[in-house]
């Protein structure tokens, strides 16, 4: 499924790009501009495009965040300790019963493990409001954003819960509900 | 009734496909009887789809949980209006709802043009029925039939997601869908114009109201969505650059660009290919937004379903439509030649052109950021995401550029603006803008971008006000009317122009509100009953919130609801109470937080019951479980988004209001005569 996703989404993007290029060609060719018409115009539009391109480039390089699994994250920081300073996004599994909080400091603590290898895990500190759906009493996938500190604790700035089937159930799941 | 609805859905498909064939054939062979057959199928399909939708609604109202769709989105205790809104709560129903609205607009377009614009109608009907047919095909053959039955009848349904149990649920999705579907009509006219070769401005004049209507619903739908997200905890405030929010923004951006660029075509006969490209792009983006909302391809707070198969069908459809339209445009290229050339960069057409470049650049940047995780995953195998900072960084300068153009565009002349015109029109607004920015700086506001936004907003507002004052005075002098009468007549005579300015005022208010959020304040604290917390607003008010304790009760569809009560005083004077809740729904395991909002003109006090030391105890009214943690926020100028939305609605209504007598088309106007303040 993943590779299909990529092929199809990139075709959407290529479609979009081709519109932009078609517009540029249109302006240069039979459009409102002829070669003798105002060059300042093309300069100005070219300038806008360059500025936008620059903004996108710097925007991406400054704000891009790696989306990793816990195993990838731990391997990554072993190879390259400076990775401790980089903001990352991690998706893993919340460990049952691992949540606790310090209500004076308003800190939440919990443990997150890799989806495939449960022995790979780290503890997480989070200082904000947890989503309503966060629940350490059942198996739950979470997505964290933040920084993996040198002391092996993940300092999270964003915590999202992910439960794909909670909005819709397949007929089989409904049968199971029914039997229960 | 329910079976009847299902039957109607099955009958509608062949009728739509046959009707499309009839209409296209009748158009090509110039056979009126065939075209009429096509038009009659439009009416028939609307009737059939009404039956289908009624069938679904009846299934919800009568708690028919043997239907998969009802079992998943309803339960016995659900409020009636949420049962009705079940029609668009999930993917399956919303597809039916989408095609119902499309069919409604098809009926209006067909009926209102039954005696006029006949040269366009065969292909218009053909295109509308083809799109309808595609959606019906998907509904019946892509595993999304809303009438799918379960092998047994569960005692109760699984209930509606509590986040959707909000009154905005009954209004936000339909508004957005009205905007999406209304755009199919201009698209159909554009394709029709390409097919029959009438590529002057006729198709634009016919569909102008439709474009405005679609834009109007999209804008309102987006603002309703912002309001909903603002009230709902966990959706990141009024705008979070979530993929689905972005998807609804994309067609709005291109539609806004289109709304402006058609004015260049109407007045100067330029940008014909460009406009065709924009109408096709916007239509494709409405389809894109429709399926992205319900597909789950990109991780989002909105993804309510994970049926990816349907996404590929939709992408395939988009690809076919795009390819067909590009071929048509290339085929008709000779007829799409520009009649004029841009003469000076100091002209209204150039301002509009830059407006288009900026809107398209914004659309491109938003699209790129939304799809970035998938692109990087495909190229490097490593998923890399960009978050809200990326979108803010790019869209802030683009938005400010557009804000500036919003002031410049209306008062700069077509073709070539004279220096005198520029100095006369811009000297005062620039001074006012600078003074306002300076005033805010001296008052202690130290946020650069916010200051620029305030200054530019003042600049634009001054220009619009001056235009209104000048217009009213001129009319009052020439016609000898009082100022109020003159003002009303002024707006009434050229609704498109003055209504447009009013829409601009609304947009300025929304921009100001965005800038205001730079000054938001927040704090988190844990309180025992009787304890209080103070927060100082950026305007210097001191709010003191005194916690009164928790009380718990049972509610409709709720197992328990615990309410925290806060006494609020401003600068020492009591101004009332605020509540924030935790709710436990019958059909939902996790508790749900409801925030408390106290809105004032300039700032909102926003209260979240973050957690209760012993929630189960609190639900049982245990006197010992009263210690609770709160987050208190002061949100600056948020209200201006909603006021701006109201102003946009007012301006939009004025622009679209049907006029008596012959509508003066600006195409008939000689552009050489329109100088400093022409008709738009």
C-alpha cells in the first residue's frame, strides 16, 4: 500500500507543478506578455517565485522533523550523539499502567515501546494537557514530538493518540462486540 | 422507506449515465429532444437521491442498527439532531450527501437556464450528470454502500464520536460540502465552453454568481470549522494546519484567485487559458478535499475512516478529468488568445496578477507541506514531516502581501496608473497605517509581524472607507440625496464592487485576529475548592478565578458529567461564573473534556479542566475528590474571526443578491473609459 501511496500522491503534486509551469509558459508565450513587453514584470514575477521558493526551502529545512520508530531513534543517537539536540517525531506503543504524574510540577511520566520489539523502550516526560483519549489501561499507539535527551528520557512537547479503529468498526468487530 | 431509498440509489445510477450520454449526444448532433431527455434525468436523479437520503435519515431515526452505517454512527440515546446529521457523520453517508447537494445544484442550474444560454446547456448537463454518475458508481461498487446490512441486529449502536456531538457538526460539514459541490457548476460551464467553442466571457458572466456562491460557502465552512476547532479541546486551537484543514483551504485559495482573475478577463480579455486552468484546478481540489476528509491516507485528527481503496478510485478520477481538460484546452488554444497585453506594472490587472501568483504560491506551499511526509518517504524511505511552523513561516509573508494588494487593487487604475492617481489615493492610507503600527509599538506591542499586520490592516481599511465616503459624497451631490440614502443606493447600484469591499473588510478583521493571537497568555495550576488564580491579560486587565468545586450529574447520552465551577472577577469586580466539564459518554470509554469560554470584544477567557485528582470519585460526587488542575488562557482578538466571518457573509450576500432589471455586465464597458475608480 505504501508504495502506491507515494506514486499516487506524487502524481497529484506533479499535476499541480505542471499547472504552475503551464502558467509560466502561457505568460511567456501567447499570454499577456510579448518579448517586447515590460521586462520588469517578468522580473517581478520571477522575484516573487524566487522568494516563495526560498521560503519553502528554508521552511522545510528549518522545521522538518524526522518521523521515526523507537528502534530507529535509539540507533540514530548511538551513531550520532548530536541527534539528541534534534527535534523528532516518534510513533510507538504506550506501555500498560506506565503513566504517573507529578501534580506539583504538572509533569506526566509514561513509557513508550517500539511497536515491533517491545524490549526497546524509553520513558517520556510531558508538561501539558494530555489528549482525552490517552489511556494507559489499554493497548494504545501514541505519536510523540520532542527531543530525546542525553539521559535517555524523551522530552515530549506534543502527545497524540492514535487508534485507527475507534471511529468505525468492521462487521466482524461488531459481531465480537455483540458476543461480549 | 429505507428499502425504497436503497432502490432509488440503484435506479439513479443508470439514469445519470444514460442522461449524460443523451445530453452529450444531443449537444453534438444539435438534437433538442435528446438534450431534453438529459435535462429530465437531472430532475429525476434529484428526486431519487432525496428518497435515498430520506431512507438513511429514517434508518437513523428509527434506530435500525441492523444497518452497518447506522450501527457505527448512532445509538439509542443520541440526540435527534445528531441522528439526522448522521447522514454526513461518516464516509458512506457523506458521499450520498455530497451527491445529493450536487444534484440539487444541477437542478437549479438546469431549471434557471431552461430558456436561456441554450448553447451551453447540453454539455453542462452532460458534465454534471457524469460527475453525479461517478459518485453513484463509487457508492454502489466501492464497498461504501450506506445500506450495507449486518448479519444480525445489535441491541444498540456504537454511538457517535463525542467530538462530533457538537452543534457545529450540524452546520460545518454541510456548509463546506455546499461550497465544494457548487463549484461543479462553473466547472461544467467551462468545459461546455471548451466543447462548443464559445470562449468569450459569456461562460464567466453566466457562472459569476455560482463562483461567488461556492466561494461564500467555502469561506463560511472554513470559519465554522475554525470555531468548532476552537471549542474542541485537542484540535490545536482554531487552526492547526492539519492535513484536512489544509485540504479545505486549497480549493478556497484557488477559488479566490479565480474570482479575481476572471475580472481581468472580463475587463481586458486576458488570461483566458489561466482562468480555464484555475477552474479545473479548483474543481479537482474540491474532489481532493472531499475524499481526503474521509480517507485516512494522511494522519490527521479528522481521519474518521481508513478505506484507502476509495482514495485510489478518486485519484484516478481526478487524473482522468485533468487529462481530459488539458487536452480540451490545448485543442482550443487558438480561441483562447489574449486580446490585450499588460502595459504597466502599476495597473489593476498587474495587481490582480500578483494576487493570483501569491494565492497559487500559497496553495502550492500548503499542498507541498501536506504531502511532504509521503514525498520524503517515497524518495528516501525516511518519513520527514513539517509542522505548523513551516506553514506559518511561508503563509505569513504571502498573506501580508495579499493584504497589501487588497488595499492597492481597488484604487489603482486599469491599464496604466498615473503617478498623480497613486499619490492621491495612497498618501493618506500609508500615513494611517504607519501611525497605527507606531501606536501599537508605543503601547507596548513588541511582535514584529503582528505590528506589520496591524499597520497593513489599517492601510486597507482606510482605503476602503475613503472609497465608500467618496462614492457616497459624489452620489449625494449628483443625485441630491441624503447621505444614508446615497450610501444605500451606491451599494445597491453596483453590488459586486461594494459587496466585494465589504468582504474585504471582513477579511481584514480575520487577519487582525490572527495577528492578535501572537499576544495570547496561558497558565496551568492545581487548585483546591476556595483557592483562586490570577492571570493578567495583554490589555492589562487582571482576571481572578476562584474555584468553587465540582458537581456531578447524569445527562442525556451521558453516563456522568462533572462540572467545575469558577467565579470570575475582572480587576476586582465580579463578572460572573465559568464552567468547564469532563463528560463520560455511554458509548465511549475515555472521558471527554468540554472547555469553558467567556468571550469579550477584545479578548476571550478560555478555561480547561485539565484533570481531576480522582475522576471516578468526582463522577460519583465524592466530596474528597475535589482537587483539580486547570489551564487558563487569555486569547486575544479571537472574536474578530467570527465578526469577520459575519462581515464576509454580509458582503457575500450583497454581492450575490439577484438584481432587478438587466444586470450591467462589465464586459460591455470600454476599459479605456474606466480610469481611477472603475466598475469591477
